[in-house]
């Protein structure tokens, strides 16, 4: 007579051969950030190749995009060597035979460095072939020519300036294209925008600004177009600062990407200062 329950298959040392069920990562309640500290996978918007985004320790608030695979340190120039520790990218070599390299060095959509070692040149050609396949298959579209400056200023700033929580920030995308960074149930990044038809909106206004030396831009009446959110409730401004859509405003889901807000500096971002409101028309000055 045989047992109805089949024995659990085991290895020679008695351990079970069954793979334990994987558990999803969770963010601790006392964590200072909701971002899971691991590589944030993405694709280069210019060439379509894979990029791993990591927070960095060199004083730059923006994440650095690294090639997803390690390379022999001997073939990578010293200035391009990075290493990753606990999910944080460090712009230096850690002494191991391997290192990481920024994707910008290998990106086929950018100008190639003058002195690129042969192994890196071959890798760059491989990425260029992949880019060509993506274009041929319709999965990647080449960027169109930028519109004239006047049209860009009067319609849709590429990097708008926003005023929320009493601080000026500059965004990496137009206001209506800023994407939520929260994780969905399918463990993908949320595709919903921050600008939602069911949530209150900000207003465009011309606000005064000054350079770090406290000198006006050109005259006392000049200002810059700012997407003002300070009239909204504190919770709504916090939602924009955390870069969450209304559906993830109070969610406990982790973030799958770093927020793209950057503190606005008139000296560094002067090329993104526009003195015309996005909806066009003549200048209007608010809050003198």
C-alpha cells in the first residue's frame, strides 16, 4: 500500500529541491525614502539601450545612468570608472578588476570620445546596431528637430520652473509629461502623469527673479514664467514634490525611480528662463 502523499524531493544533503517562493521588497515604515535602493532600470531616450539609474555621491542631485554590465577596469579610462555599493554609485574605482561605466560614454547617439579603447569602441558599435534595429522595427523614433525658440517659449517649456512648498524647482520634462515614480501592483513604474484632470492644477505666472549676485536679469520689470503651485493645499504640493499621481498620493507603494525635481539656480539654469507665459499673449506680471 502506497502513501497518498508523495515524498518531498531532496538533495543528497537532505535540503529540499523546491525553490522558495520569492517575496516582494517592502519599504520600512521608518525609512527616510520610499525608493527601493537598487538599480532603477530604464532605457536611454536617445538610443533606446538599457541604462541602470543610481543615486550618486559626487554632490549632483541627479541620478547617473550606468551601463548595465560590469567591464574590465583595465579597458576603462580612470575618469570613467564607477562602482556601485548598496545601490549608490561612486565616481571612483574600488580596486577590483571590474568597474561600471557611464552610458553617456558608450551612447551611439552622442559624439564618440576621441580616444576610445578598442573594447569600448566595439561595445559602442554593438549598441549602435541595437539602436538601428529598434529604429527599423519602429520601437524607437529619432528625435524631431526642435521648434523655434519663440514657439517653445509660448507653448510648452521643455524644462519648466515650478514653485511649490516655498521653493523653486526645475523639472526634467514639460509639466504635462511628468510621470509618477511609484510602483504598480505589476511591479512596473506607474505611467500616469502628475497633472490629472480630477486634481487641482497650478497656474502659470510671471514671477520676479534675480541672479546670485542679486542683480536683475535685464531690468526691474523682467520676470520668469513659473508654474505656481503654492496656492494648493499642503498635501497636494507634497504630492507634486514626491512626484506621485493622485492614485499614489497616499499609497504605501515603493518608488521605482528617483524624483526628477532639481533645485532651481538662476545661474545654472538661465537658459531655461522664459519671459513669456506658455499660453502666449502679452506679458503679465504678478507678485511684483
